[in-house]
């Protein structure tokens, strides 16, 4: 505990939150007393505790153990419990990350108590107002005091919505942490396609999920699939268990951050519906096939390294077989690897 120094609270709950937290926590240690609230949105070891362990993040000061549930139930429980902690700790500011239900609940709890909200990865938009992540990040941006954007596009999105005060283009903290691990990644590429699927729009819709699974089988490529528990549950619920027997598909448990990066580094291509994985593929120079019709990371598409195919089976198969990027990834679009340093300096000036 640092005597005489302001307190800040980090509110996290899911894989992307933990990775972003890792970059910032260490840099803030000398300047602020820090409290970590883990909402328990992701509670499996592979989706939660492993990240704290391998990224050297201290165990959370508070674990709310909210678990799974509907959006309303989950967000409501987080809001109630976060409020109790914030009333007790009386922080000078609260930091939230990305666009999860934990992000929204934490920001709401703070702003209702008149505690300034700091949003890491602000300004992302894909244009689908009904998508849970789009709702969360839009609302959080409109209640935040400081907004740190990973790209200039994100900053322009905020300006377009009339949010101009407290907005800073810092670059992406995810690039910071990727560069830290880059030299330890395998250089040898192997003959397989890395796949992740977890978004509600894909796994909760039987027809979309079936088309995606059929495409992965019919492409006849070697598939390595770290499977999210939600995805596995839906496959079983919808009666698509034939996928588990496909000869070209190897299903494994979800991986920690470094193990996942190593697997991606060895892959020939990436198929995903994850925003974070799209970026990681771009940073690594891996062709990315995105199982969505839009993306908040439009830079990866405009640069030619990411193609949007939705859930159309024919498009997915064709992209797996034929998609070939042109040019080279431009990492400067996501800053220069100094995002964390810039954020810390602004926090010190502000608080």
C-alpha cells in the first residue's frame, strides 16, 4: 500500500479485460493504490485465472463470482456488487476495459457515485446497435471522463457522436503486450487453420452455427479449434455433435494468452469472430477470415489482411482455401507500442 497516494479501481471480468489490465497495472504501481474487482463474468480456469497467473497480475482484491446468466441478470448483479465495493473503497477514479458486461456494469456503478470513469479501448464502433458489445461500449463512452482510443478511427467515431472532451489517441495497449512477447513466438509455420468462435450472434443461432461448422469440415483443411465452453454447450444443445467426430478438426481447451499466441504464430490462417483475435492476427501478419459481416477493427480489413465472410458457408470455404493478403501489416495504425506509457502520463496529470 502506498501511503498518501490516490486509489484507483480496475473492474474486469473477461479474457480481453485481463490482458489489457496486465499492461497497465504494473506501470501504475508506483503512483496509485490499486484495487482489482473481478466480476466473475468468465470463471473457468482457462478463461480467467490462467491469465492472472501467466501475466503476473495479482489475485483480485474482490471476486464477485457473478457467473453466467442473461445480459440483464449478469449486468444487474455486477452493478449491485461493484457499487458496494466502490462505496467502501472511495477511489479517485475507476478504470474499465473494452466492451463486456463487466465494462458497462463497472462504469454505471462508478458514474452513479460520481466517480470519474476511465475507458481503455474507447471509440470502437461496428454499426450494429443491437449487438451487446456495441451497446456496452457506446454507453460507456458517453459516461466516461477520460477516453483512450486505440486507433484514429475510434477517435473520429467519438467526435462524430459529440464526445470531444477527455478523448486521447494513445494507441492500443494490446499492441504493447504483443510486442513484449513477439520475440518468443515460434517462427515456423505449420499446416493448420486456427479457429475461434464464441459470439452470441454465431453460436446462439442454430442455422448460423451449423453453416460455420459445416464450412470447417467441408474445407478439408486441418483445423485446430480452442473451443469456448459456450460454443461447446450450444453444439450439444442443437444436436451438432457430428462436428466432434470430424477427421480434419482437432478440438482443444481454451488457452492462456501466451499459449494462444504461440499457436497462432504456427498457424497458416486464422478464422474467428473475436475482435481481439482479429487484431492479434494482424499484428502477427496472419491472414484472418472473420465470421461477421462487420468489424470494429476496420483497419485490418482496409489493409487487406482481414476478410469479412459472415456465416455464409460458401464464402467461408472459399476464403479458407483462397484468401491471400497483399502488402504488409502497418502496426503504426495501432500506435507505436507506447500506449500504456501515454495513458499513465495522462492519468498522472488528471488525478
